[in-house]
C-alpha cells in the first residue's frame, strides 16, 4: 500500500509539473483571470456547472468568489448551477437531464456574463447544452476538461483549460488548483 499511495502522489506531481512547464497553459490562465476580472468589474457574473466531483468543484469555486478566497474585498457574483435540487429535478423530470444546466443559463445568463463549464471528459451532454445556451445569449465560455483538447467542450469554449491526464481524479485535483489560482489573481484586482 505504501508504494500505491506514493504512485498516486507521483502521478499528481507529474501532471502539475507538466502544467507548470507549459507556457501556453500559464498564459491561458492569465487570460481567463483577466476576462473574469474585466467582467466582474463591469458587474457581470460567473455561472459554473459540472457533474459529480465537478459539481462539487463548481460550488467550491463559486464560494471562493462570493465569500472570499484569501483577502477581504467586496463579494463577487458567481453561482454554481448545481445547488438548487428543486430546479435540477424539475428540469430533469419535465425535460431531460441534458437540460438541467442550459435552462438555468437561459434564466440567469446575460450577454457579457461568463460560463465556466467543467467536464473531465469534455463530452458531458448537459455541459455541452449549457455551453450552447450561453453562446446563444452572448456569454463567454471557459471550459475545464481533461486530456481531450479535440472535444466539443474545447471546440465551443472561448478559453479551454485541458489537464494532461486521463484520470478523472487527477484532472479534478488540477481543476481545483487552477480554480484557486484564478480566484487569487482576480481577488487581488479587487483590493487595490
């Protein structure tokens, strides 16, 4: 078991090292941070969606913006589309599960807002439907995915962050690191 645990830690370190050495990846994170900062300063909001562990990540990231990450500053408008069980189950029942996020995007999203769509596979149907709804409104799309840059999520996103792994767990670990980095960069712009 010792070697098993060490191998999982090594996997994580290897993926993070690949990201750390990828100049394009780092520049992409800076671009995403800048468009979020600009949107938030223009009173726009961030909507976030994901399934399973990525649903939890969407709630985690939204909370960092609304409450605070590290610094005292004004609350930032961010919302995870995964938290209202009445809405999720009604849409799932009345329409289908593929529409649980797109209907909420239609309801809450406005031109200039941003959708953060999280899918480790890059092909989750309800995430793709949310992206399509957001694009129709004029929202910017940030996609977080795994080692699948050719997926529909990456193709439809204005900015796509692809983690170089096929392991859902390692991808999600990197996604939360990326989310924290973005939160910290954006937050600094609100305490100057």
